[in-house]
C-alpha cells in the first residue's frame, strides 16, 4: 500500500509523518512525584478531531538540545545550532487532544527510549501505533541514560535536571549498564502500575498533568492487553521487563542492544519477543543472544529490515540527508517512510497475535517470518554480503 508522502516541516528541516491508521492521534505529558523516583512520560492516544488543535514541539525545551549536542556530537556548544535547525519542528498530533472513547478499551504499550534519547524522539512510531488504536506511554528514563531529563521538586516552580552520564572511568561498562537496565525496567513496571491505578479509579495527588484529565482513561483501557516495546537500550529494557512483570504479554524490541542483560536472565524470559533489527547495527554475539530466547519460545521472532541503520527506527530518520549525515554519518538506503511502515506493520501483526486483538493486522503476518523484499529472517550481515 502507499506510504504517506512526507509533510514539509518548519523550514524543511524535519517532517514527521502523521499516523496512517484510522484514528487521529493526541498526546499529553504526565509527571508523577517530586523526586527522581517518580515518573515522566508522554502519552499518545487515539483522539477526537477538534478545531484549532495545537501540534506540540518535537524538542519540548531548549535544554534537550544541549543534551543532544553533548551526546551525539560531544560538543555542548553546538546546542544553539541544533536549536536553530530542529527547535521549531512539530509533531503532527493534537496536543491534549480529547481521548476518543472506546467501549472495549484500548490495548496499552509502554515504550522505552534508547541511550541518549528522551520521550519525544520516537514520536513517529508512537503516533503510528496510536493511530491504529493503542494507547502508548513513552517513558523518559531517569537512570542518566536520557540526553537529559528533569523532575519538579516539592518546592513550587523549581526543577532539577538529570544529565546524561557516560560510563565512569575505571568502571566496567557491563556493571554500569546492567544497573541502568534494571532501573529502566522497573520504571516501565511503575508506568504500568500508574495506568492500572487510574483504570481502577485510584488517583495520585502527585500527578502533574498539562490540561488533560487522566481519569478519562478509566473506562477506555484494556489492561489485559499490555505490551512493552523499546529501541536499542530500550529494546533490552523491554526484554527484561517481561521477566519483572507478568502483565506484559509480549515485547517488541527494535534493534535491541543485548549487551547489558546478564546471562542468568535468558532462561527466565517467559513471553514471546519480536526482534526487529536494522541491517547495520547488530553483531553476531547480539543475534546469538536473541536466538537463545527464540530457542526457548517458539513464538519469538527475529527479522532484519534491509537498507536500514540504527537511527532509522527513531525520528532522526526524517531529518534531511545533510543534517542526518552531520550528526550520525551514513544513513540507510531504504526510504524512512517505508522503513517505518514495515516496522509498525510487523509490530502490529505480532501484537494482534499475542494480545488477541480483534483487528485486521494479521494481513501483515508474513513480515514476522521475514517474507518481503526488504525483510529477511534476522541474521547479522558480514561485509561480503552487503
């Protein structure tokens, strides 16, 4: 089917695609608590159309440009240039758009970002999934793996920022990252607890909302149909969350960075995982770890999308070529709209199967078996095959 043509973003700098599903999409931010142990997330959901809807900024505040410049370019002084290039880009969703009621309840996806990212950098995939009838809670992790993040202290009007942290000198990377992945998975479980509490009409007075009443979710979520999803560091976070929380029925791991997961946990992963890999990121060791999981669960699938690089599963894929290359180097050869369509359709087919949805997503089942001109069963590629 046709994949939508890109929208012209502000100044032609970034053009995120609107969702292709039958629902319009709205989003809001939710912050819980006044300490780093709280939660921060962006909620994407099917919404009712309304006149004069405002589209939120893709980079929600200038501080995030500073964090990105530090993480991606290693130069915080580039922050102002980055802000000029991408600071005015918007996400094609309705800010605080009113939830579209659903008597049977929407299934829920908790989404975990990658290393050096934050809650808005996966807006394209989150919007796409919400447009097909999911509520998606995109977390902003507080384990020092986000480009930057913050929380509001108990003192009115004050914020505390949590910067990105590289592996401390002299510390083994595995131990540093392993501690982070456990904190991240725990945050995913807490996000689920928050939404379970709202669905049971328990209110938390420490929830800061921005003009969108979370209680509307009470009769519109189906919490028997919950999945966990993430990219890179978030992909392995999703795998670990399956071990920690029985309510997660399955996981979708986009180009999972398997390194931080301890070997003891592989036999413990009880539910199916869909690994959607890009062509240029995975190593034989990482894919071997994925295969350990697929040998334990016959429903686990590993596919590779040809012509893609690691960043193609983020919103950065929709940056124009020159800007992308300046920040990340080589880009993929597959059109980013096509890559997004393949990734989201494979995920939808998998979610239909394991959340027992009454949808038509089974039409894309062949993607799960690596059938198609851009999708193959997941194997790492040696240079001789490129």
